[in-house]
């Protein structure tokens, strides 16, 4: 019979498989299972004896052939798991960086009066600047020898500090400079088209 404890433990054990550090994932798995077994037994009024839950959380030992295969397969499995974990983290960081920079662009457009109103033109420039200039902060941090000199306007602590770091390494400043230039162009277009629009209305 499934209980919230079992469901929660199953999810956590599944997530433990993503831990890229050798042996730590196995230890976390066993600890989670042991805690689940102990909690289930206590809830049913039949607490397990010393060490019983820990013994129940063991995996069956492989046979000799299985052990020999594991010696060769284990590093490959760990390599793939580490790569997948890095790519998942990279995607999450890239999305957060992109969101921070795009949000800053919308804020800038609101400040300069381009929004609300000319939404489609603003989006076109925003999307172009983000796609052209925003890079993956993790990749840049690994490849660059020093932090980019451009400043990023954000809070210095907490989540704001993290987003500022991501925006700096993700070349958010370059994207904002390009977006400001695009907004200047949009403003000039609006000014030049205003007399023609008034004349057509008359």
C-alpha cells in the first residue's frame, strides 16, 4: 500500500540518482530508504530493531561476472550521469539568465516609453538582442580567464546578487547596450512617422 512517505521517498531516491559524485548517490539512496522503512514500521506500531532498516536498504551483491562488468561500466555510467546533470543545470542557469536580461529589457522599454504600445517592434528587437548577445554564463565562466568588466545594475545580495552574476557572465550588458540602440531607432521612427500619420488623418 502506497503512502505519502513511500511516494516522497521514491521521488527523492529517483533524484538521488542524479547526484554526480561517485558513491554519494548510493549512500543517499540507502539513507532515504532506511528512513522510509523506519517511519513505516513506527507508523504501524512495529518499530524495527537496531540496524534492521539499514540492512533492508542494501542492494543484492552482484555475482563475480557482474562485478567485473561493473568495474568497466561504472565509470562510463558516472560520466554520462555527470554530463546529463551538467546539461540540466546549464539549461536552468541559461533560462534564468535569459529571463533576467529580457526582463531588464522590458523594464528599459517601459522607462523610455516604448511600452505599452509598440509591442511587436519592441519584441522583435528584444528577441534579436537576446539571441545575439546573451551567452551561457557557465560556459563563459569556464572559458574566460576573468570576469567581464561590464557592470550590471542589480541588488548586491541574495537572489539579486546571483542574477547580477549570471547577467554579467552571460553578457547581459552587451545585450542591453544593443537594445538601447534599437530603442533609439524605434523612437526616431515614431518621431518621423508622426507628421505623416497626422497628415493622413487630416
